[in-house]
C-alpha cells in the first residue's frame, strides 16, 4: 500500500485569477510583504501496488488522465509506503 501526495499547480505562464484574489485579500489584511500567490490543489491517493515503480506509474497515469489538466497545469507527487486504513 502506498500513499501518493499529489500537488497540482498552474503552469507559470498561466494567469491565476484565484491567486490574484487571495493576494488582494492578504494585502487588505496588512500582509504587505506578500508579492505573489499561486493557488493549486493537493490530493492524497492511497493505492495498492506490489512495487513502488508500479505505484509511481499508476499515479503518473492518474495525474495525466484526470487529476491535472496538462494544457494549463503541472503536477508532482511524493510516494510513501502506507499501512492500510483500519476496516479498509
């Protein structure tokens, strides 16, 4: 059993309206030192695979097919061994 911690972010060349809104909110709260905010997604995926390389391949495929939009987003993930959840 593996746990993939997946980070999906907009490509640097893509405008981030949500990040701009958060930046404005932070500035209005007095956080004047903040210069830029980029908003992304964080997902945790538990995956059963006999070997780490197979888990990595499956997570990469999941990201390319569903979790990230390859036109405007990038992804990276960390993979760690995890014990099954109780009752699962």
